[in-house]
C-alpha cells in the first residue's frame, strides 16, 4: 500500500472539511483537524522516502485525530445530524483508511 497517498488523502480531507466546518459554525475548535492535516501533509515527503521517524510521527498524529473525532466529535454530530455528521464521518473514514495503510506497511516492513 502506498502510505504517502493515503496520508495525503487524509490530510486534504482534514484540511478541506475542517475549513468548511469552521466557515459553517464559526468555532475555532473546527480548525483542529486543519492543523493536524497540515502537519500530516508536511509528513508526506518523508513517507515517500520511507523515513521511519516521520512514519511513526504520522501514525501517532493520525491516531490522535481519529480518537478525538470518534470520541469527542462524533457523539455531538450524531445528536445534531446534518452536514456536520457527514463532515465528521468523512474525516473518520479517511483517518481509518490511513491507519490501515500504516499498519499494513509496518507489517510488510517486519517481514
């Protein structure tokens, strides 16, 4: 699996949907995924070069944002529904895809 592709996809989704959420609700906390997305996007070049440290940093950041989205944002979005739920679900989906790509690449590297 190409972890750089999935990381870049996740980064773009986090940035775009985080900005959309900020514009929609005018809450500064909606910019948290944007910050994580920018940092993850900066990690993409190191992932292409198979840098282990950057890979582990990207996995940690992806895990942190995934836990935050599922644990804190998803329950609130389930109650309110609407486009906020769609945005959060898309960010969760791409973060899960990214995590699966990371785990599979780590398993492949161990063999």
